[in-house]
């Protein structure tokens, strides 16, 4: 298949891109890495009259670590983020999730902003951003606004972005203290979208109890899912096997996956709990094996 005919625009500045969106946003699509949009175009599931290619907007490729924050430009690729010491030091759950995204060729082209803006609840990064309480920066010719990740994802593939808005940046609060993270998922084949996935980032207190827990789940809900009840069970307790099983059961009781040709809802529900227990256990191990994190440049 080939896409329908469209006008291709390649702005060189953010301002020009926003002006094009203001003019053509309702009839157009934004092209970042193309790993989601190009298949939709080729199968004619998307038929835009205009495509706005962001590859020449250099300002969207910035990746910065500042006190208390990791700032990720929309056009930062998965591979760029995966190689960045700033990401692993500041947002360990992001770093843990990145190797699970597709294959290396996809990570070379796909972008952080593209994944978040696409809003697929089966993808790793949207759920991770919700769990980490990241902020999405959206810009238009009318100005910019900050959208908490928990409010950004509205439904399956539906976000809070208006037709004339562009996701320009994702801001992730920096991890601090004795913190570790892990990401686990199950798929039919390596590189496929996972049947279910779970990521955990935990901070340990000096006495070995969990002082903070963040759990991200994929493939189990119409929106990226944060397992808040499981997090509440973990905080203030020691990460022993019985506690991890309680957290796993809390996840199983909280999610509402669907049946499809790849797996049943019951299987996804069960495996989500199992993966949560594994991810938390691995995150604790990583926390004790890494230096204390500080929110400094």
C-alpha cells in the first residue's frame, strides 16, 4: 500500500512548525520519527492532506538535566535517550523501559515525543510518564501550556493535544536517594508490542523499607495505567515476598484488560501482577547496587 497524496512541509524552526499547525492542523499530521505514523499512512488508516515533518527543527532535539528535572525534547530518539547518562542518572525507570521498545532500528528513528503524543496504552513510555508524574509541554501560536501526564492521556490513542498544538518537551522529575528501577514485559516475539508490561521505580529508606514506589502498567487498560493501590501497599514496608504477592494481587484486581486474538483478558490480568512483583523485586536490587541519586546537574 501507499499513502494518499499529501503536501509535505519541512519547517526549519519551531515557530514555523506552529504556524503550519495553526493553518493545517485539522487536516494534517505531525511526523516525528514516523514509526507509528508511516504504517498508518501506508495502510491508508490515516489520510491527511498535510504532513508536517519536524526532522529539521533542531531545538526539539535538546536533552537536558537540570536540578530536580530531566527535560526531553520531542525529537530526542529512543536510542539517544538510551545512550544518555543524564537519563539513567535522573530517570532510571525511563532508562529501564527504553530497551524494550521495538528493535534497534525502531529505537534509532522513533522519538520520545512521538510515543507520548501517539498515546498508545500498550507502549512503554506513556505509562512510565504517568507513573513518574511527568509534565507534557504543548505549544501553539497561542502560547504554551503544561499538562500533567495523568491528564494528558484521555483514551486509547487520544490525548489532550489540540489540532494546532505540538508536543515540544516532556519534563520528568528527577529521582533522588537510594533509587532503582526495572521494567518487565511479555510478548509473543521480541520487538512486538507486549501482551502486558510492568515497570517499577522504588526509593529505599535507610532502614531498607520502601519510602516511595511508582508502578507503570501497559496493555491492561484503555489508558496508560499507574498501579496506585499496589504502590500504597509497598510504601513503608520491607520488600519481602509476601508483600510483593500482595502488590501483584492488587494489580490483578485493579486492571481491566481486553480479550483479543493475542491473549485473553484473564491471562493479561494474571501476567500483569506477576510482572509487577518481578519489576519491584528487580528495582529493589538495582537500588541497593547503585549510588545514591542526587537531583543536581
